[in-house]
């Protein structure tokens, strides 16, 4: 029987997203669960299996018509074994053989990978990275991560930790990071630090649009509001994104010198800041990276948006290597 379908799951700290994908691209059915509705990993795993079964039932698809189930999870994942060592945003998920458990419940092949890796697969095949064999896909949000496509293949590293761009040190005497290091990129451009910077600038300038958008309640500032203020030409908001762009540009300059990628794709919530952020990144790269690779690399926003994770996970499941 021809297997036309795969299911992608994006396992996040806030939501779990599901998508039934036809021919590795067309989204046929989508579901969302609230992660915090399930108190234990056992409850959530059982619900994952039930939701997959329901998707197949509703769409009248037999398990024999499914190439497999792909899962992207934010944490340290052993892809070869489908084994989660730990998850960044969900407690109690240490040393969980998720692939083995789900494949036993569902009787289908299950593939588990880091969430940024699956986003990278999606962008490489159907998004901004289509047609490029060497790329970096950076995701910016609460944390900072990256996926690497080298010579056409996803590079995970021998212990599956490649792409931890957020923990590249950019200041040897910088503030302490959650990873235990100092001066890591994530410590400067993660959401909480963007908000810290925005709060200070808004409090110092009560005429700024950032201040007015939250009616003076600077504790309600979010990166999305800072982006909106920047679109309204607010100087303080633009200053935030220019500074964030400089930090990112410094880290990317090192990656460009090391890997010589054809394209760098930037996604995640912070990337929605748009022109002020991207102009600052490109300007910094042009100054800090070696001239030859800097002049050739493209730095662009991601294209697949909120579906990137589930599409990438479905590609993982539908890969010819996995059939």
C-alpha cells in the first residue's frame, strides 16, 4: 500500500500541536492540546496516542497508510533511539524513551528529534531554505537555538547537541547564563532580556509608543508589543531591536566564518520584529564577519510560521531513510 500520510507533533511547554500531512507538505488536519492540562508525562503520552488515533479515525486512514509519526521536542534528544534526556520547558521528562513507548501504543514508526532540528528540516525543504545545501536556521524566543544543514543533510553532532547557538559566549565577562556559562548570546537576546531592556527605555521615556501601548504599565511589555511600537516608528523600540540585532550579528559572524553557509534563516517570535532587527543583524555581519563569506550569505526571515514544527516533524517521519 502506498503510504501518503505522516503525522507531525510539535511538543512544546505551552501547547502540543499535531498535523496530519499528505505527501510531506499538505496539512490535512490540525489539533492543539494545552500541555499544562496533563499533570504527568504518563498522562500526556497517553493523550498523544489517543489524539493520533483520533486523527486517523476521523480522516479514515489506516495505520498501514502512515509512513510514521515525527515529534519535535525542545530539549536534549537522542534521535537514534527516540530518547528524551530532558525537556527545556516541561518538568519530569528526564530519560523518557518516547519513541519506544508511542510506537508500542500505536504500532507505527516514531521518530523524535530536537524541535529546532525539525523546524530546520521544514524550512530547508519547503520554506526559506529551499534549494540551499548549506544553511543555519536560527530560532529566537525564550531561548535561542539553531539547526544546521551541511552539504544537504541535517547535522546533529555525535551527542545530538549541535546548534546550541544561544550558548555561544559573546562576552567573556558577561552575566551568568542558565547553562552555567557567562556572556552567552541567549543571555542578551532571549525574550526576558529583551523585555528588561524595553522596560527601562519605556520607563525613561514616557512619550514613547511602547509606554503608551501598555498605558504606562511597563510590566505588561512583551516582544510583540515592542515590535508593534517599532512598526509605529517609535525610536525607543527601534533602539531595542537595533541593539538585539548587534548581539545576534556578532554571534552569526562567528558562524559565518566557521561554516560559510549560503543562507541564514531566522524564525521564532523575536524575528517578527522585522526590518529594524534584520537591518541591524546584516549591518553587524558586514562589519564583523570575514568579507568573502559575509558578502555571499543571505540573512532572511523564516517562511513556514507556526506550522514549521509540525511540517518538519512530518518530514522526519516521511524521510526515505526511515521507510
